């Protein structure tokens, strides 16, 4: 403009002082219409659209969570096609997808806000210890198949990402009281700061008790108590940056076990769990982002050190400690309308310590790294090709590369066909790779439990699937259907091997060594549990989900899975693998909006006969119907609610092991007051 | 972050304006603007139009360029350009018409000289305030707020299944509130509105309104919709699966499902047309005009996440234009 500046007026100029207006006022005029606004609903904040995903995805949203009436996280997975859920008294509830489930469900990767929560020792998820209440969950995104290409080893049968409610979407205070059958009581409180401040925060705390199982004919009961505290802070220092802090702690105990048992002695196990998660996200565009995340978590189990055995107390260290530190950097960028790329790197250190399980006082575990990438090419409006891969170095399994290729073909704006194929791995966990579990007194070993005597290869699955995902807008109906084939090999089995005969529950693996000579004569137990790569199966099946919703009326969600498992390994492998999934699994949730704030929902869950592996057993075909009736009241929008849930209207049903565990029908009442 | 969230369509997520808001890079536009004004200045016997920018930059320069380009070639105007934020005082005397760009320039011009003032790139609320300050001075204004009916027609097209629409208003924005209620009924929507005095009330108001309404219309009000509140408003609305109709392209990029807005070029063109209409600047009509030219932006990613099937932005714009042409 300089060349055109008008000559300074020599006339009797009325001059407007250049700086007469403060800057803030200048920014307030057209700023509202033209100012940059932070990108909020970016790709990473929205649930993955099933029609665009290179993998089968199910989203359990907040409404579905409320309607289900479930108050425990693992139960929500009953709503996912193909997923199997069970509970038992000796440990955490267990979840599997399409079979191969046992007491320590370790073939699914579970994350809370991107933080992996699988236990570094068992590989499973301590569902009851998670520092998170169902009420704090915004949604759960589930990948219903192997996804090692995106998440690395152990995203083996699927990935569950639990996304908590943002502190920016809540304000005020809420108190929840819950009481139910078998002392299932809970009291919880949440306090949130004003949501429009640059710093948003939420504090929540809860205490929960439950008699999950009553002792029965020599089988363990399980009584639990958990207290949880949680803090979430989100800060937005600039328009493009957001900092997150989450921290939490869980304390409590399990009262379980069998009097006189060496492997599962009766007593109180004190549980402690802490975590800290720090994250920084820089939003570069609606589909472009750089994020850095660190988390630490640790967990401890403390159990009475004296096992009463045949009239004497055997002092034994039953502690189990684990900790994990994890750092991850991820970058996504839309390079052009046709190309999108994701790059990432992660570094993790796991350490587990247990005198009992390792017969040593050392840390077991190690450091692992991973590099992952995913490239999407969209040569036309209808076609998208995705190639992804994850290269990692696992401390037990060495280098692994998990690739995936997927093609999505859009039929219209909201529906697409998908074909995908790839390979995923499951690295053996610390108990499978390094355990030498002994129970003894002084130097005298009375029993050996788990014994990782043999080197193990990671489990592998090669998968291929064809799917459809789409929405029929005119009917308000979302549909998701697919057929799949998953070929597993190097299945890691644990079976009892008798010292005297050399008989194992399966063909004695090469390298079988029999009883350790130094312990002969002292053992009161004549067998150990060995681990071996011993099994290959192929799982084929079909599944679909239909989700129909109509505002003002309600919602119907129907899920169905058909699964068939065939042994394809050597003769002698565990024949139970073939029975480890029901032929048919159904879930149906019907929710109806009623006048005056009332809402009724009915959940029906059915599975045909199946067998949970190892500690589990046959479960006959069974159905379960839950009914929830709720009424919202008080100030609109503040979500005060009274709810009554009747669980398993059909009565009791066998869970995990027909001879050992019964799931009883029950009643649960809850009152939530919010202001 | 979901590592599989990369398969979205190229068009998804990037708002689809019907036209690109700026055809030239800012630097080029400034040069063009400078050249244009220099050439107009050569005419020495013409009426003088003084353009005062609050703060030169991409937005206001685009207005000036479009304004200069839109003036009728046959009319000999002398254009002079000045900036409030420059180091020198702005000399107003001698100008036959002041075109004030932005609120700061408009306030300064409306109170600081006797020439008729055409204010542009300001909000409706600002225009109302200016009119009280301007006294007997001739004051024309072109506001950035879209006609409420246009916004509600967009709402209807983007969320055809919605029966109830809601909007939040600052305590002083009563005129807009009654406009919203009136026009919502015209397009067949049941309106529910609330007024809030400060940001602290925003969370509770959102919870209450979003529970019973199927669409939230963001009506321009800096007290409510600003960069500090965007995160909370858009996340909370999404939690209730309620689409937000925005009023700027940036709000659509941030997460509103769609917006109707006018770019600075559109307002510049309209301002030039107003000037072209006049034979004598002293007869400048004391009017506040709403934007004549507008654009639509749609966020496909959000509409898909909400399960809504939205039309192409251009198709929506055409539909609104044809409705506006109907008597």
C-alpha cells in the first residue's frame, strides 16, 4: 500500500488516532466470522466410520451403554458380534473373539484413551481393577479381528479402545449410588470444572464391593472390593495444541481361593494399581495431527504369605508386581486428496517381578520398540486401498512384522464393500515365556505350577475377510456384515504333564524334560503345566449387526455371529480348541423411550454350547435376558436418573465352567443425582 | 488416536465451499489492490471515497480488492485507502464517502467525521450500536450476519429429520432471538432458545437444550461462540449427536456440520454495487443490509459421524437461492 498512501492532509484534517482502538476491540469485530477456531471434531476425535475403515469395526456408544444396564466394562463386550465374555472366581473376567478363550483372555488388545492396559504378566485385562467406571465411558471402539498392522503384536483377535468422556463435555457434580444382588454395591462421585475454561478438569472417585462367587463344593468363591480415584486435565495452550494429563489409582482386595490348596490358597489378595498418562496433540488439519503420549502404570498383588497345608503353615511369597512405561509418537497427514499417511514409533519397557511365578527375585520383561505406518490411496471417489504394517522388536519374540492390505469400494456415500487380508502375531507373555512357579518351604519345593521350560514361537494368525458396512439413511438403519477366515498356528497351549509317566495332556512336546532331578522326592504334586506351541486351527464364520434407531421411539440393535473352528494342526493337539466358540452367538438390545422421562430396555444374549479352555469347561447352550427400566428427573440435561435392572430373567446359568460356576439372576438398583 | 482413521475420503473433513474464498494469494491481492487504487486516483475531479481498514490483512484486503474491482468503470471515483492500525493518523476531511472496513474503523468513522459512512465487515450487533452512535450522520452498513431465514433454510436442508431447533443468545441479543423464533416456524421447525449472561452458564444451557432438540444453530454472538468455547460446544453437541449449524467456514472446519457465510470478497462486491447505485453519496441510505452473496460449507466427516446424508455444498446453495427467488 505504501506507494498509494494518500498525502498527509494539509487541510484542517480531522484525524482518527491510529491507536485509539485497543487491539482487543479490533479483534472482536469481524474476528467472530473470520477468526481461526480450534479444530475440534477431527478424525481422531470422531469414531471411525465403519464404511471407511480397513477393518471390521463396532462402536458401542453412550446410549447403548446406558440401555444395556451393564455396570461392568467387560459385560459391554457382549454387544459385539463374535465376542465371548465369561467370569470365574480365580481371577479377572475373560473375553475372547471367535474362540480360543481361557481364564486369561490375552488375545485382545485393550486400551483406555490409547493407553494399553493388558497385564504384562498374564497378557490379560484386569477388568475389575481398571481405574474407570462404566459411567465415565463415552464410547468403545472395537476392531473385530486381527489388527497387528496398526497396533502390533497382541492385537491378535481384536482391539478394544475405551474412550472416556472428555472433561470438556461435562460440568457440575454427580453422585451415584448402586445396590444389588450379592452385595454388589457402589458409591461414586464426579466433580467437573467449568467446561469453557482453557483448562478443563474432572475428578472422580468410587468404591465398589461385590460377592461375585460364593464358595461351592471345594471351589473358590470371590468377593471383591475396589476403590478408584481418577483425575483428568485438558489444557489448550494454543489453538492447535492440547495437553492432557490423566492419573488414577485403584486399591482393594480379592477374597478368593480354596482352603488347603497349594496353587490357589484361600486368602485376601490386596490389589494396588496406579497410572499416569501425559499427552500432547498438535492439530495440523482435520485429518493431520502430531501426537506424543507417555504413560506409566504399575500393579501389585499382595497375598498372605502363609499357606495352610496339611496342618502346617507354609510361608510363601505370593506377591506379583508389574510395571510398564510407554512412549509413543504418531503423525498423520493428508498429503493430497488421494493420499493419506500415518507414521508412528513406540518404545515400551515392561517389568514383572514375582518370587512365586519365577522362583527368583528378578525383574522379567524387557524393552520393545515398534515402527508402524499406514498409507491410504484413493485413486477414485469409490475406491480406497490401504496398506499398513508394524515392525517391532519384542523382548521375548524378537522381530515381528505384521502387514495388512485392505480395499474399500464405496457403493454410495454411506456404504462400502471391504476386502482385507493380513498377518498378526501374539508374542508369548511373561508367564508363558519365563515362569517357573514353585510353592515350597525353605529350600523344599512342594509343587511346581507353570513351567516355561521350552522356547516358544509367537502365535500367528493369517486372515482374510469380506465385509459390507453402510447406512440406509431412509430407514435410519446401520448395517455391518462380513464373512471371515482366520488361520491360527503356533497356538500356545498349557497342559499338565505328569512326571512319572511323561504323559502330558497333549503329545509331549520336543524338549520335554520331566521332573527336575533336584526336586524329586519332595514334590507333593506329580505334574506341572508346560507351555508349548501345539496347535493350529482355522476359524471361519459370518457375522452381522443391524442398528436401527428412531428419535422419539428408541433403538434396536441385533448382532449375530456364526463361528466354526477346525483343527488343522498335528494329531494330538487339544481337541477342545474346536469347541472353544459357540456355533452361534446372538445379542439383541431393544430400547424404548417412554413418556415422562421413562426409558425401558431389554437385552437378550444367547450362545450355543461351547467350551472355555484350560481352567474352563463346557458351557451348555444358554440365553440371558436383562431388563432395565429408568427414569430421568430433575433439571433437564443434568442426567439425574433412577434405574432398576433385572439381570438374567431366565434364572441362573453356567458361566466359564459348567461344574464350577453359576451366574445368578439378580436385581440392581441405581440412583444418580447430578447438579 | 485411532490408527485406522486414515481411510476417510479425500472430500471428507475438508469443508466444501462453493467457491474458494480467495482466488489469489494475499500478497498478490495486495499488489492488485494497490495498482487498482493508484489507477483510480489518477482521476482528479472525481468524488473521493476514503477506505479505512481497521487492520489490513488477508480478510480486509480481500474486501478492498473486490470493492475496487466492483466499482463501475464509467464513474470517476477517487479512492484513497488508509489504515487505523498504521503509524499515521487518518485524514478524513475531504472524503465524500467513507467506507469503513471492520468494526474499529466503523466506530471511528461514525463518530469522528461528517462524511457519510458505509460500514462493512461488521456484525449486526455492531451495526445496531453504530447507528445509535452515528446521530444524524448518514450510515449504511452491510453486516456479516446472514439472514436468519437463510440460515434456517440451510438447517432444514442439512438436518431434514430435525423437528426441534435450538439456539443460544447473549443477554443483549434479543432481536436475533425473536428473528430465530419467527423464522424457525416459517421453515417448519419448533424453536427453543435460551439467553445466557456469561460463559459460565454455557455448559448447563447446552446440556438442557441438546437433550430435547435435534439441531443447534450457532447464531453469531461473540459472547457465546468464540475460539474459547468452540471446543466445549462442538464436543458436547457431538456427545448428544446433535449437529451444529455454524456461521463461518472456520466453524465448519472445526466441527460444525455446515455453515452459510459470506467471504470478504462477497461483501466487497455488494458494497461496490451499493456505491454504484448512488448518484450522490450524501443520499446514502440509512440502511443495514444483510449479505446478498453467500457460500455454503459442509463437513462431510461430521455429517457421516452423525449419520446424516448431506447434499453437496453447491447443491445446497442452489436450493437456498431458488427458495429466496420465490416470491
